[in-house]
C-alpha cells in the first residue's frame, strides 16, 4: 500500500477533477467579464481596480479571484494580480480563436447536458436534447430554432477549429487539389484558411441553411465582410442531398465522429460516387489511442455526442477510419497522426 503522503498523480488528478466543474465556470466567468484582457493591459492591478472594471461586489470578486488563482491561470504577487503565461496566450486575446469563445460555448451548450449522462447512456439515446426546442434528432438541427445559442455554439466551434486547423491546412496533399468539397463545413472557417494558404484551390462548403447564414459573415480574420471569393456556399442535407460533381477532393473535418458506422459508410459512399478517378477523400478530426484509453479531448467529445449532440458517435481510433475507407472502395489508405489536440488525418484515393 502506498504511503498516505506519497505523491500519486492519479490522486492529484482526482482531487482536481472533483472540483473542476466549479473551477471551469469560474474561469469562464472571468473570461466573460474580460478580466484576463484587463490584466493583460494592466498587469499587477489590485482588487479595487479590478472591481471598478468588472462591476462585481467586493466579496464576490474576492471569491472569484481566489477560484481562478487556484487554477494557476491568475497569479497574485505583492498584492496585485497577473495573468499566467497560459492565460495571457489563450484567454486575454479577443480574436476569433480566443479560448474565451470556446469556454462560453461549452458552458452554454455542452456542460448543461452532462448531468443527464447516466440516463442518456442507460437509454442509449441523447436524452439531454429534450432541453432544446424542436423535434429533430440532433442538436445541430435543433439549434436552428434558437439563433442566439446557435451563434454562440458556432463561434465556439470556429474558435476551436482555428486552434487546430493549421495542422490540416499545411498538409502537402492540398498542393495538388484544385477544388475541395467541405462537407459539413460550418461557417466556412476551414475552407477560408485552406484557400488563403493554397492559391490554386477553391472550396464548396455544404451545410444546413441556418449554418450557411452564419457563414455569410465569416472570414479568416473574423471580420464580417463575407468569405473569400474562392469559397462557395451550398445549402443542403449532407445525408439526403446529392454531393455536387466537380471537386477532386472531399473533406470531412470534425464531421464523421458525430455519427455511427452505418452513417459514416453512407457518407463515404457518397464521397466515392461524387469523386473522379484519382480523387481524394480526407477525414480530419479527433483520434483516440488505438487501445481507447487515452485522450481527454476525445473522451469529452464522445460523451457530448452521446448525451446531447447526436446520441451516437465518438472520437474513433484511426484504424476504424482506415477500415471504413477501404470498405467504401478507397485505395492507398493511410493516416497522419500526432496532430495537435489529439487530431489525425486519414486519407484515401479513388482508383
């Protein structure tokens, strides 16, 4: 038996984990109040100055600052408060890739669903979806009934995409692609980055009408001047509407993990049918470890899918995607792993 005073990293993680829901919300509150941005401009500010900026009562601000300092994101030195290096990088900026947007989206959409987890997993369906108006089977469809929440959700999705998308954009495979179909491409952020990086490339984004309306205001730098000229928006249902002919590559970025095997095979079959000989399919998203025991981002995502988003899906290991690509008829199947935030890129070629 371990000595009670012996350091155990799993025990340390347990102690942080059981307090994490409250601390997560404290950090998100601080971000929404722009305390990190304020301390970036005025490092060493004292509680009186922070109170004047935030408008919080003195006692409640004291409680909030204590909680955020406990995470290490804020530091107190000589009576003044400072951002940690991580907070300065991730939470102080206000750009489209700021973690402030991600945390707000998770707080407003993801995490209210998780108290339903036991019931959802027992029943085998996304019972937390009942909190959202509508009768559609997925969160993505129901968010169209709540435009303000849909905007928060997609702002968070865009911010996280921008954090991870450069690993996709820089892949050499795009040097030979002329026209990519970005299936479920959301507000067009990924396609905008792709065409900005590859001068020969144009993209067609296929997604739901409500999402495409959001895309009308997207641009790589987050300004509301619309998408680049080489990005076209096409509205439709990715399952029931045909994929357009013409693209020489089909991209599924953060899409297939939402669904189960039958749905993934259906979408890969549509991609195969729409591609010319030599056309490529690219699957970009989360990959858990082969033994399915590692990956905190992937673990969170799988729970979110099953409790709320779709009632199915997970962050699959790369071997599953490779098997499905081969079943769909693709050759030269391979995976580029080890990409940021537990991502991988699986590829296949139509003979």
